[in-house]
């Protein structure tokens, strides 16, 4: 995910967004779609997915720490 700044989503990116927004899609599917990313002056698909990966890793580390503390 987020390996380039092409507005066309690859299969991993479209599947990720379909899962994230599943409750509000109303039949919409991100597969084969072009999208833009705008956030506080940052408009990069690469940066968006990089940030999502970082958040995911932080959550995993937190879960591991909680599990270790219970041992």
C-alpha cells in the first residue's frame, strides 16, 4: 500500500479503503477508482498510507505490551 502517488488505487489500497469505510459505502467500491488525498497541505497517497501503517504498528506494539504485562 502507498508505494506510489498514482491517483489510481492498487488492489491492496482499494481493499483497505473498502474495509475502513464499509459502513458508509452504500454499495460503492474503491476498486479501479482514482482518488485524491488532501490533509493540511499534504496531498500524497504515499504519505496517507505511510501514516496508516505507522498507526497500525503502534496499535500492534501496544497490544503486545499489554499481553506481555499479563504473563
